C-alpha cells in the first residue's frame, strides 16, 4: 500500500457561492461528501482528512514577509486535504473521482507521499 | 467514523429556523438578518468540518454550541467597536454570555420560535410580506428558493424582504408574545399566515412537485408548533392542522405525470397519504374540545369526509352539505356558496345543483362556476347547455392546465 495526499482546490468564487447556500443545500453538500469519504473509509483506506479555513497568512522568502490570505493572487485556494492508502496512483485517482468538489468545477490534486528506505 | 451518523431530513433547515428565532429574540426583530448571518456562519462551519470528519453524535448540540460561541464573539466585538448600522433600540436584553446560554435551552427555543411566528404573522404586515418573512427566517429558505416557490425572481423577493424590514422598523414590531384579549386575535393572525403558506404550496402553479410538497410540509410543521405550545394550542389550531393534513394527503395525486390536474373524482385514492389522514383525524379529535366552532373546524370536517371516502361515489355528500351550510353562515363568500351548491348537487341530484348555482349571481366571471354548471348539465344530459357553460368557463379561465381540462370536457360531449 502506498500513501497519497489529496488536496481539494476550489475557485474563490465557489467559496463565495457556498456562503450563499441555503441550509437545505448545505446539508445536501455535507451528505455528498460524507457518502464519498464514507465509501473510502469503508474500504479501510482513509487515514485522515482535514478542512481548512479560507483565510490565513503567508510567510515568504528570506525576508520572511508575512502577508494576509485569502490568497488573491491565485484564483484558487485549498479547502482541505486527505491522506489515503491505495495500491497505486491509478487507484488513488479513481477514488478521487467521486469527490463532490469536482461538481462545482473544483480540482483534486493527487500526490504520492514520498517514502525513503 | 464516517458511516455511523446520518442527518435527519431537513435538519439544517429546521435548526436554522430555530436558531434564527433565538438570535432574533436576542438582537431584536429588525436585526433578523444579523441573526441569519450568524446562523449561516454556523452552518458553513458545520459544512467545512463535517464533510471531512463525518457527522458528530449530537449534530444539533454541535450547531447550538457553535452558534452560541459565534454570538458571544460577536457581542464581544460589538462592545469594543459598536456597529452603527444596527437598530439597537429594540434590544432590551443585556446581552451577556449567560443570557445567550439560557436562550438555547429547549423550552426557550420553542418560546423564541413562537415569538417569531407572532412577529411574522403581525397584522400590519401584508400577506406576501408575512410569507416571505416566514420562509426566510422560520423555514430557512434562501432568497433563490423563495423566488422559486413564488415563481418570481430573486430581485423581486430581495426587494420585498427589504421593504418588509423597513416596515418592521417603522411599526416597531417586536418579538413578544401578546397577552390578554390581544392574544386570541393574534393567534388567529398566525393561523391565517400558516394556512396562507400551506395554500401557496397546495395551489402553486409550479411544475416542481417538490416546491409544493416543501411549502405544505413546512406549513404543517409550523401548525404543529402552534398546537404544541400551551398559549396557542387552541381548538382552532388543531382544526387547522387537521385540515392541512387531510388536504396534503392528496398532494401526490393532484397532478398526473405530465403536470395536468387530476380532479378529485379521478384521483387514485390508494395513493393518498394514509399516515397523514390518520394524523389529521387525531388533530380533529383534539380540535373538538370547547364550544367554539371555527372556519377551520368546518373545512377540516369537509376535508375529513373527502379523505375518508373509499370511492368518490361513496362520499358522504349529506354531511358535507350540512358543513357547508354552517360554513356559509360563518363566511358567506361566493366561493363557499359555489362549493355548497356543488355539494348539494351531489347529495340531492344534479337538477338541485343547477338550481343552487343559478341562485349565485356574483360569479359570472368565474370559470369554476361555469365548470360546475357544465358538469351538472352534462349529468342531466343537457348537452348544449353543458357545452355553453364550458365555453364560458374557457373564456374566463387563465390557467393553461385548467383550460386543457375544460377543453377535454367539451370534446367528450361533442363526440
């Protein structure tokens, strides 16, 4: 088994649209994510997942300049990440196909965790 | 972790309504948007947390805790840098942490919802303002969802809500429970608003079946709340609840798969919602206490006889006619006379029905009147009189769906 990190990217506009969702729509969205992640967890492949707040700080360069997020230079921000186990990159990609964020034109980045031995 | 808990249907909508009521009580009625913002933040926090971590064991408790914390945070910020945009004249509470905690106790939540219902059904608000406000606050609908329910657009609804808020400010409407003689009048106003919401769903021209169902079930939920609070649990409230259950039991059979209206006579009675009919009967039992007979009692009684008739032919038209006699005395409106005439026609024969209809002179531009007349003439084999009545009906009818139905009737006679 290999480990993969999935990061969930969303357009900033999508984040704004989320803020306007009705309670009913928010609940439906939670349901979709739970079904997807529940499916991965049921196969014993889920290791961890965390969501991120849309704001934060960026520390850059040797001058260690600290700037505020949201990170408006980019059009997208990371909304959360997940670490899962899979036999292969192909399987990790297949699992990420079910991510509900894709339906709102989001992206999932699938990266293998580096192992040294 | 992820497969244990599932949210009950509409949990967010219902909890949002409760939390908005609680916080609006805290901030004052004109500031209900602030209450909504805090609740929205709370729900979004749940989205961001629960979508990856699964649903907690006590989702409602989780939401309340987060809402409380967000409220206390907001109050702290407000103390340091007060926001001028808010209307603090209506805020009576001292707004401290203990108070916020106390308001989230179960009986206080129920009380806040009731206060909100009284405020939304305030007599100085127009019917459309009341509806928009109920849907926005107590039912947690977005502006888009309200627009969809009213077959309107977001801009119109936004404007309507804005004007409503101005009115609330101008009239100084607050979230209080009326007392003394005012109470019964105001409860009647709230019942009216709830029934209005129900009818908006029941008679909606929307092709979207979900819209109808949602509005009707929301009205039933609010009606149930009225019945479960000692202050508002009057026989008439139970009668209203019974009426809504009986009517809603037919909801799924009123339109066919193409969205065409199916008349009572042709509806598939096996698909009527039996649990609803049972709940309606129970509510009608509770309504029968006390001497006061409200319009809701009579209408619920009529709906009861329709809902419990096994076949259209076995409908107890005698009993229905009797109830319409009583209803005419309480509410002598042309439409009630029309319904009574139809009931008489079924109970005592089509000729009697025609006689009764001819006594009504105020509905000469109403297509329901002409359809009823046409139906009874058709029964008596007065083909030309029936066709003439149906043509009048076509002339005055504006709904495409109903026109189609009338055209069918003409076609059936012309064969």
